C-alpha cells in the first residue's frame, strides 16, 4: 500500500498544479483544439503538430466511430513522441507508457526477446511455453501478428534461447510508419479479436494518406551508445577473495595444499590470469546507432497511397552485438465507385542480427562442453587471440518478415460489408561454423531454417440504425478463419575434415531417399531434426450496440470459436461479453464549467483461451523420433525411429476442456477544467480457469507428469492514468502525465482439488500468489558447533546432514529438527506490484523539452550471479552449464560485504540460491529519457521555403537508475525473476535527429 501512497502523492501534486494554474487564469493554448469526449468522432478533432511532444494518456481520448469501442477500456496514443526514442523494438517503445502494460527487457542486446504482460501474468511462468501463452496479441492494421512457437524447445536441453535466430519479431516494426498505438485491456475491447486476444491486445495503426493529400517526409537520427564503466578483477583479486575462506576453514590457511584448487589461480606469477585485467575494451565499446525513414504519400478522394523505406542500425554496447533492419511498406486505398473501397498493405522487413559470443549460449546451442577447468583470461592479448578464433567461422542470423492485407469494403445504404485477407509470414535462418580451436579439436557446423505463417480470412456485415435521433443501434455479424503453420529444419555436425569446410549442407530434394544426408561432414557425427505444427481457428460472432440519447450505452457480443488444438469432444467454445456506459456529464452536468466529460463504464464477460500446443488435441498419443546429441535417445529399428509414447511431454488424457478467462472491469473517465485535466481509472478482476498444468504421475508407465485441467489464477488490480496541462499559455506550456498499475495475483485452484503442488523449484499453493519464490529463511551463521540447536540429543540437520560451524542458520519452520523443503516459505514477487511512468513535456516558443521516468515497485529477484560467485567450490571445473565462466567473470559486481563467510566445502551447500539470502529488493526508478527539440519550420516558412515541418532534436536515454538492488541492473532478469548475470547492459544512448515534412 505504501507504493500506492507514493503514486497518489504524485497524482495529488499534478492535480494541484493544474488547479492552481487554472485558478490564476492560465488559458488553454488556442493554437490547438482538443475534444476529449469518449463519444466523439476523431474526424472532428484537429491534428496536433507532429513536433509537439504532448503525451495524453487519458482514456477519454479514445475516439471511435463505433459505439462498441466507446465502451472499451483501452488507451490510444499518437506515436509522434514515441518515435523520438531510439529503440529497435516495439516493446522498448511501449515500456512505461501505458497503465497496465508491463515490459520485461532481460537484456540490452539488440534484437533479443522481450516480454510483455497486460494486467499481470495469467499463469505461473514455469517455462518458455507459459511465457508464450502469457503474451498479448499485437495487431498491425487488422493483421494479428504471428510469433515464433516454443515447440522447438522440446528438442533442446536448455531453454536459454530457442534454436534458430531467436530474434524479436516485433523489432521489425518501424514506428515512423505507425500513426497510433492502442492498448486494449478488458473484454469490452479485446473480445472482437477472439481467443488470441485473451491476454490483451496492442493495436497498431499505420500512417496512410486520406483525401486530397500530398506529403514527403524524412526522419533520421544518429547517435552513440556509451560503454559502461566497470571494475575489473584478476586472479590476484580472486585469490584474495577465496583466501578468507581458507583462513577460516582449512587447518593451515593455505590453498596450495588443496589438490582441487584451480590451476589458473595457483600460480600468482602467471601474468595471463594474475597480471593486468584489461579485456574490457574488447568486450565493451561505444557503438553507433542510426535510423533513416523516407516516405511519400499522396492521392485524391478516389485513390491515395503511402510508400516508405527505412533502415535502422542498432549496435550493442557489449560483445559486438547488433541488429540491422531494412524495411519497406506500401499501402493504397482506391474507391472505384462511391459504394466500394479497396485497400491493401504490404510491410516487409529484413533483420540481420549479430548475436553474443557468450560461452553458455554457445555450449547450450551445440550440446557440447569442452574442458572448463580454466576460464577465459582477463589479459587483453589472450582474449584478443580467443576472439580471433571466431573470425575463422561465422554465426549468421537472418530473419525476413512480411505482413499484408487486401480488403474490400462495400456500403449499401445502412449496410456495410467488409471482407479481408490477412497474411503474416516470418522466416529465419541461422548458419553457424565454429573452428576446431574453439572446441578442443572438434569443429562444429549447423544450419537452421524455420518459418511461422498465419493466414486469415475475415468477413463481417454491419447495420446502423438511428430512430428519432435518440436511439442509435449498431449490429454486426462476423466470421473469420485463421490458419497457423510453424515449421523448422535443423541439422548440425561435429568434427569436420578441416576448418576450410564450414557448411553442413543437406540434400535439397525431398523426393530423394537420402534427403537428410549431410554432404560435408561425416554422417556418423551429423544430427538433424525436423518438426512442424499447425493450429487452425474458426470463429463466428454477433454483436449489438445501443445508445440512448447520448447518455446510456450498452453493448453485447457472443462468439463461437473452434480450435484444432482442442480435443474433438470440446472443439467449440462460447464466449459472451456485456458492457455498458453512462455519460454522467450529459445526464446531470451539461451546464457545468468544471466538468467537461464524465463517463462511468463497466464490462463483464468470458473468453476462451486456446491451447498453443497440438499435443493436447487427441488425448493419449504416440510420436516417432530418433536420438540426437544432448538428449535422450529413443530406440530405433534399422536406423528408423519407432513409435513411442510421448514420455517427456507427459500423459494427456481424454476430456480436456477449453481453458477460459472470466473478466470484470469497472472504469471511469473524466475531463475537467476546459479539458486541462484528464483522469481515467479502471478496477479489474481476471480469473483464468481450467488451465493445464503437469501433475507428477504415472511414473510406473514411464511418464514424469500427467497434464491435467483445473488450475485457476486470479489477477486483480487498478489502472490509473492522469494527464494534464499544468500551464497552457501562448508561449509556454507544461504538460504532465502519470500512469501506473497495481496488480496482485492469487492461485485459486489446482487440478484434482489439490491444495499445493511442487513443480521443479517452484511451490504453488492455493490462496497464495503464483509469482513468489520458494526459499529457506536465512538468519545468519553458526559461528561454532555449540550454537547449533540440539533436540533430544540430536543436532539440527539439513536433509539428514548435521549442521555445524560455518553453516547457515536456516529457520526450522515446522520444528521437526530437520531443515528440508518443508521449511521453505513463499516470499517476494518476481513481477512488480506497481509499475508505470511519469512524463513531463515543456514547450517555450519553438523549443520543446521532454522527460520520461519509468518505475517498478514491490518486485524482488534472486541474485543467482552472486550465489554462483560465492559457491565457487561446487562450480569449479565441472563439465556442465553451471561451471561456465564468461569473460565477465573478471568483473566486480555486487556487494560482497553483505554475505556471511560460510564454509563453502560444507555438504549442505551454504550458498545455494534457494534461500532468502540472495533475495533482493529490485524496485527502481529510472530517468529513461530527456529530449530537447526545436521547430525550424516556422522560420523557413517566413523565407518562402515550402516546408511544413523541420524539427531537430537531441535526446539522452537510460540516464540513471535509483534502486536498492546491488547487482548489475534490476531490469536485467529473466521471466522467472532470477538474475544470472547474462543480461547485457541497457546502455546510455545519445542521439540527434531531424523530422522533416514537405
């Protein structure tokens, strides 16, 4: 609640500023006209100058031509200010700008995957599959965009990165081509998009010409990302760090007598490890970023078009990473007759991504671990020679995306018929070659090709009726068919003839019997995997909207959706939604000068949640596969895969019903003080029911789990958005906006009526949040054996091991004189309880200044990087993923003084990560951007230069972070709330740019 108090104080301050400035007689800026009525058509509003960075987040700005959207709880925002931010992905642009939308950026590596959640996570995030199922739908000009399916993780031993390019497909959206972004959160607005939009919908609307119009625009920026300052260490520092433990827990305090002490640290005269630590200039760098977008638009009332080309390059600040995007978009509208409109759009992108060279990601990709007894040296010369070995090979990542639609719209009196065909296709290639010098004499090559494809046919008929200018009706019936296909081919091979043969080609003709036979590498060391999954969705819906005297509004929608991923006995799901609104302004306050708009609204409904995997569709099933390196081998017969049960996936029975979401939303929108102050608030509750989860079962038949229906999770909270013109004089204006979301979640039910369930390192308990950590409570250290509690002559034990001096004081929660999983408690939240942004924009004459703050509160994370650092005994020299040490091992991170000096040789593993010793407060406040701009257009017009806009600007991004977290950055954390130290820094960025329009 203290976090809510902080936000309410900001709200009060903003409101008082507006009220005080209004009281002393400030007048609204007469240079622009706003109509913030929720029920006003957008065509009646004047367009803001694009250079104006005014950010209005109020729901009262939602202006739609249909009554249905008038009832919705969404936020629509012009992108003129968002395009000033030098982001490469849509998620980076949206972060902190919309109440209820939380964006995770686990790495600053350009083009890497980022996550979005609207009003919390609908399920426990136990794997990348759950993460996929929790993402909102992104719609570009009516096209529901496809994403990379996580089914490829079934063939992987680790889930760090999906095989293939693993590139963020939303990085293919150039915001210079986007006119507006709308975030839809409740069923009143999302139900029209069907089950795909059950997690919320982000609607992107492209710029397009309209009417008699001609425009040439040029937008460009160039900038630099600044390399971070880091404290480096070497072998001498590491020896001094470890010496403290030897002094305490060895008889002579000498690690040289320890046969297991690592060789790379044992020789203090070895300059490779104990000399200069000067590797940082080869890893971190000041890097170039730039973007350019050119567009041409024009036409008449009968036909118009817009064409745009763009190129954006975003280099990473670390490990020579980067993303290069080439984009082209074209849309055209033609009206051959008065009653017929034809529209089409094509948006194409090419994404070239330079990925990181981290050892962990490389070993996880190739399923091969070389000798890990010595890490990369911190010496610059030796690290440079290591990087030189990469030049003998390559890691090419290419992604092509294309979206398009063709739409016919016919108007026949009060009837309107719309038919459209939508397509979204993305394909990725990753070709790899690692020289033998990187893998102890074994070269490696792999080739990946995969695609995700979505085709959609959408048809709808609408009818509008007005009776006596009081009763407004809108009826709509629609039908859509959606076909999704996901496929990949992946082949890899070891131990090539030499380093000059760098490819692992496959026979290209599928009609040949040796279709999958590699050409370049020995067959006995070659592996390949091919997989494909399909998902079809057929939908029908009917909708009716009613408005009475512009005071009362009611809308109802009923959907029928059939999914191929549902079982035959449960193919179809009915989804009803009802919403209503009351215009209090028109009812009681028509003559009020204080209140310009006041609307109360509510919605309630149910939406089906489709299964993303086709494994659930047929109940118990078989699969055919062959073994591949790093995974279990399925027995074959004469080199052919045999039918086996899907033991790794789990048992799926019959009678699995649809999952669904029950949602209720109550909201209010208000505009006051001559539209100077706008407030929007939403209270919501979302309950996800009949969700699937794996229950440990059927081990006697070879299965690890039974996938069963019955899990229920509730998210409830509040969205608040406040925006206002604090000062609105003719020469000087100050606009301010605050948005935040408070969300809490609770597990309501588990299958079979279970009260609790352990899944891996997660503990799910009915009545508790699903994003908490399951941890031992640490109360310090036992300084002597005498301090260890004794009950009935038995010392306190950890899973049967007596505790002694140097071990942690773990709290015995149940008093059974044994520390085990029964003593773990649920603590913290991996998702923020409060998140939002606070923006201020100032304008003086032609000058404009903008600031943007972003905050997360109530969020904690596990600092596993620090746990690994202290647990050096168990992570030294093993041939597994936990023993990998990157070059950043020689970087001083965190606060070492806050951790007790436990005995690292203790068999209880004192520095295990599943204890609250490493649970840290990850709340933060970031000054995300400061921008300064000047409009030259007015000056050029005085000189008879025909230019409507010439805006120049400079900006600084990611300026500072205020946080109690002692690690690298509280944002650089994976979806499970664990900071492994692998997220590349989100850099400070300096840019200068120009936005010009003729």
